[in-house]
């Protein structure tokens, strides 16, 4: 069995494979519900436009309105009744892509016809969903923490390097690594299939004891 914590031979170097899980499931569900209600509302409003206002060139509005309503209802059903199954699989990202495509089409069509109010609504929702898609995609990727004689390098999303004098405790327990800093900052990450726990913890404790006298408080 391959280990997820590996040490180099020339220098003391350890890698901890972790999962980034900053996105909460209720937040993901709320965004799906927002898009579902938005598509349902916009489609219903488009379908209610009086026929006296529509002409032959805008017959597509009825079809587009009904399509938006149908897609909005599907999203609401999925988000309400199947959210746990969707959020735990790759289908969540697939649904996000479909939402982005739908909003992008609506935004472009409204912008072309100078319907600025619905364009603003769909554009704002598009930005939010696109940002959510990027965050959710990054959150599902495995990343790593690097522990060496120089200190602890947190995942790239944080971009933080913690020197050993700043670390008060380093704990690995129940599949979670906890980094307790002397400035009251606390970092916790879920680790994937870890091995050699005693080795990494012992190394960290030795580094903490060897460097604690170098810590200088900001107070």
C-alpha cells in the first residue's frame, strides 16, 4: 500500500495529502435553489408578455420562457429532493455547467435586444455561479501540506508558510491534522489515508521544541 506521508532521504521532508473542503453543502444547495428560482421567475415573466407586444420575430420568447421554467423546476427538484446525492458526486459540477450555459444564453440574448434589467439579473447570477463553480472544482481536488525543517507549507489556496517558531502544537488525530499557532491561529485539514503518523508527529514535536525560543510575540 502506498503511503500518503512520504519522507525524503537527503532532508527531512514530509507530504500530507489532504482534501480541501471549504465549500459547505448548504451553500452549494442555496446557489442551486437561487438559480432555479431565477430561471423559473424569468421564464414565467417572459411567457406572460402580452401577445399584443410580441410580433412574429419574438415568437421564440414563448418557447424560451417555457424552457427556462422547465429547467428551473428541474433544478429546484434536484436541489430539494436529491441534493445529498448530487453534492457528493461529480454531477454537481455538471449541473453548475448547465446553469452557467443557461444563464449565459439568457444574458447574451437580453443584451443583444437591449433588455438591460433581465440582462443585469442574469449577468449577476452568472458571475456568482461561475465563481461557485471555480471554488467547488478546486475544493474537490486533492492537495497537500509540506512539512520540512523550514516549517509547514499550507495548501496553495492559502499560500501561507508557517515557520516552526510560530507553531505551538502539531496534532494528527482521527484523520485530521491540526496546526495550533502561538498567535491563536488554528488550521485543520482532513487527511487522506495517512500512514507513518508517529514519524511525522515526532518530527514536528522535535522542530517545535527546537525553535520555540525563537518566537517573538507581536504584543
